[in-house]
């Protein structure tokens, strides 16, 4: 099974990038994760879409269309979804062009240095995915709080977090299988 991974942070030293890469390694027995960058996507503009998706958008949507699942690992900005991620989802879940999120199994995870960070952004991300017809894994919810204490030198160092990621990885893989034809 092929999963596309999207990180909601473009930062080089992103905690969320570490988590997505950790999941990529942990999932090697269940599915492959190809992490795609959303930083080069133009700002969504219906005029651009009308003229045919720009090539970078076309490539991004094609990767999603080919995938069996979508993994999103994202921070929370000002109690909401990072704009760069919402922009990517607006392109992917187009109501006027091809919607590549429809019926796509998806999982959302978030990491933050704060204690309860990403709960609010995850609600928004899941709401958007559901509006686009994606099948969002309902449980378990994974909020990696105090992430700066659980992540170091580009790896997840906290054993409890690693076992949570292993568990959710297995559940996501079973979730995807429910929708394979
Ligand atoms: C503009 C901005 C707004 C933020 N708002 C929140 C927030 O609402 N909740 C939260 O838990 N962290 C918030 N943070 C802190 C981020 O969780 C923290 O910077 C985190 O490391 C970003 O994720 P990354 O390491 O993957 O880039 C905010 C950071 C920025 C830059």
C-alpha cells in the first residue's frame, strides 16, 4: 500500500517533519510513505484552475490520486490549520475540478511544544478532509504535546511516543485495507 505524507510545516527543523519521517520508518512493513512537499504549490486561485491545473498542482494531485492513503502531520498555528496546508487541501479537494481526496483514507497527527497543541488544528483539518469526502481515521487521536522533549536530533526519542506511533500506524493500515477494492 502506498501512502502520501504531507507535513503542514515547511520549516527545515520542523518537529512535525521528524514525526512524519519516523512514521515512514515505522510503517515499512505495512505501507510505504512518500512525503511530498506542498511549499511550491501556488496560492489557490480558481482562475488558475479554470485554465488547467498548473504543472506543480497537477503532479501533486496525481500523486494523491495514485495513493491508497493520505497521512497528514501538522502543527497548529493560532489555534488553527496552517495556511500552507489548507492551501494544499483546497487544490486537492477541488469542488470545480477533480477532487482527489474523495474516498481517500486519511490519518491526521500533530506535534507541538505546548501541552495540548494541535487539538484545534486537527479538528479543522479533519473537517476539511471530511468535507472533501475523505475517510478520516476516527480513532485513535494522536496529539504529541511537549514535542520538543520527545524529539531530539531529528528523531523521536520518547519510547511512549514511539509505541503510540506504532499502534496508530497499524490501525491506519487496517483502516486503509477496509477501503481497498
Ligand atoms: C504563527 C504561529 C502560531 C502558533 N500557534 C500555535 C498554537 O495555536 N498552538 C500550538 O500548540 N502551537 C502554536 N505555535 C507553536 C508551534 O507549535 C511550534 O512553533 C511548532 O514547533 C511548529 O511546528 P514545527 O516544529 O513542525 O514547525 C505557533 C507557531 C507559530 C509560528
